[in-house]
């Protein structure tokens, strides 16, 4: 269906045109305003999303820029996704937000679009929509959060919240002490200040070229962010004038740039799912092997939590942020990619300084790690692939063989791990299954919720191997094999694992293997019954279960992917 634009919407001389212009004038706009190109500002502000609570002010700054450049801004609000406020995995609602946003872009008379987002499902949802709609589009990242502080110690949620909870479950601090930390974990509005999924998503918008240089890592509550917001509004009008559309910017080369920056930052594994979904909306067959290839070529350069020591909005940004990181990596990037600045990547980088702090953004010849932060695994346990965040794992566990302890219920898994009388050992491989895209539904971040056993913690053991068809937060850490595909709920080999089976992990060999014969796996799966969710009979969640693709395919809905 053809997109709606203001030129064909603002008719003169017929009844429909009269009514449309009359309704615009009812809001106080004039004939002079109505003649200008309409820029849609799609805002994900909500009081159920603390990371976006400052977006009203950002939208006002965007409008200033649109007016100043000769455009006519009209703002519309969408649903806003914060993982904490939903009682099921918010990945379900990434797809719903992408559908509603696409419809707003396509059916409204917007000549160009400014998308405002920051939290980890909102950004990819909006980009999926933008790619499908393919109008002139610019992204405004909401910015990073200030870190918190407790008794002089800097805290960055969510990474430090995981350490805090481990200390509580191990008896190192009391419930009262943990409660006192709560008001000190989040320093302001914005994306959690570590290189978790939210800040990784924002980083990727700049690396893709769909957001302005220097826009993604600065603090959400800063004068700099307001100035960037105004400039974003100006650029939106310029994109319309130059007819630079979303797919002129997001393509195979710019996606490779984004993946390379993802690996250099040690960013979130969730971006693999999101980038594949975005690519397939653009008819680009991005695969897990593309991530592995780029990861092997790209060292980790950014020293931020969870794998490093700094935070994003102060440490990383003050070192030069994404723009300076890309300057350091310039020879590894596709410099001819067009960006929303109206210039190519190479042209943008001419005016960018090299990193100011080479401890926070390392030079290529002195990286934090020689390979990228994420590795892709295959084997009879994950024939379609799985991922591990190598930069957040323990070196001694990257090659590991041990007996499986299998759980189909998260609560039972937690109770076992927290029980000091359990038989867990340093060699045990915890398998949590049934929490993939269809199984959960929505593939929740249950990797966050398999706590370090106090029994091991008291022995000085701070990590253990976990395998799941679920995801984990980008702020989490530990040796966790994630996104196992196909998931167990559709009969993937994970459903065949039994207690005591030996599992072999070798990250350098990209291997995750169940030491059971193929014949035995097939025999065990003969009795498998797919999870149907008989209790979910209607609504969007039912729609999601029936139509969602697997993790290696982006977890999009089959009918939303690119069609000729």
C-alpha cells in the first residue's frame, strides 16, 4: 500500500480537504503552518517507563528544530516498553510497538519522521517500523542515565544490582542493607548507565547512521541532549528536502558497521535478535554467521560495565563516545554509507577527534580483548545456533565439560541454586528450558535470574555454566549460553537433555554439544509434546505465540517480515 504524505492529504477545494485544514486550524495552526512539510514526532514517553520520563522535554526541543528549519511538527505518542512494568516478557510487545509505529508512519500525512526512544525494546521496534515504512527518518536516542551512589561507591544498575542480589542471597548483606541501596541504583532518567541492551541499542542507532553523530551516549538529562534534540528536528526537515529515506541509510553495509561497533563495545546479546529482525524487514538475510565473522575480526575496545569499569553517559561519552570509537575503527568500517547528517560515515568522521581517554576507549593495538564480545555456538544441542557473551563470561569456563541439571521451571531452578544442601558443584551445567520465543512466551531475560549458588560463593567460586533458550539482560554477566535454537517448546534438542547428561562447551571452537548420540536424541524426542499455551486463547499474546519466528530469525512475526 502506498504511504500517505502531506502533499496528497492537504487538498484544497473539496470537502475532505476543508475538514482536514479546519481540524488543523482548530488546534491554533495557520495557513502558513499548514503549507509546510509535516514532520511526525513519534514519542515513547510514559510514566510506566522511567527511562523515558524526560522525553516530553526532548520532544519540545525537536519541535523547535523543526519549526526553525521550515517544517510543521505534529507529535504522537505510542505505547512505551519498560521490561519491569510488564508481567510477561516485553519482547512480545516489541513486535506490537513495531506494528503500531509502522501504521502511524505510513497512514499519517508525515513527510518525515523523528523517532524518540531509548529503552531496549522500544529502539528496535521503532527501527523495524521505520525500515518497513521507508520514509525520511531520523532517530533521537533518549540518552544514558546518571550512575547512582551509595556511601561514596558509584553504582550502575543493572550490573551492580546483580552483584547486590548475589551478596544478599549469600548472606553478605541483610535485607535492610539491600533495601537502602534501592534509591541509589538509578541516578536519573535515561538508559541504565552500563552497556546493557538499552545503551547498546542507542549505540547501534548512531553506528547505523540513523542518528546524528555524538547523539547516542550523552546523558539524557543534559543541555547537550537538548541541543542534539533541536538539531535532530532541523535534520528531519533536511532529510525530507533531500528525499533521503530510511532504506538509503539502513542497508547491508550500515548493518555491518553496526555489528562491528556492537562487538567493539562488548554490547548486549539481545542486539543479535533485534538486528536480524530489522534486517529482515529490509529484505536483508542477516545470519548468525555474519555476527560470528565480524566478532572474530573485531576486538573489544570499550571499558564499560558489565565487562569493564566505567559507565556510558560519563566515562564512555567523555572519552569521545560512539563517534570517537568509530574514528578509532575507521579503517574497519564502510565509510561510504549515507547517514542522517546528509554526509557519509567517512565525511562525518573527518571532524571527529580520536578518543580522549584511551583507558575507556582503547586503541586497536591495546584492546580489552582480542575478539568481539559475542560468540556464536553450534552443535547437536543448538543446530540453528546459540550465543554467548564472551566478554562477560569467565575465561576458565569458556572450555567446560560437566553434568547437566535440567529445569523446566524457573522457580524450581532458583530454589535448587539457592539451597545450600543441593548437589550443585563447580562442574554442574544448569539447563533452563521452555522459555524461548513460543515457550515462555516471549523469551524472557531469565538468564538474569539463575543466581550464583551461595554454596559455591562461599567456596570462592563466582561463576558457573548456564544454558537456556531464553535471553539475558545486557547488564548481566556470567558464563551463559543463550538463545538456543530451535527452542525446547517446539521440539528442539534442548528438550531431550536429562539430568546427568554430559554437556561440552568450547567457545573457541564455537561448540555446544550434548554428549549423547543423535539416535538417542531422536528417540527421546519421540515422546515430546509441543507447548500449546491452552490458557492463552485470544489477543496479541496468542497472535505472538502462533506467528513468532525463532531466535536465529529475529523473533519477528512471520507476516511482518519483508514481502515483495
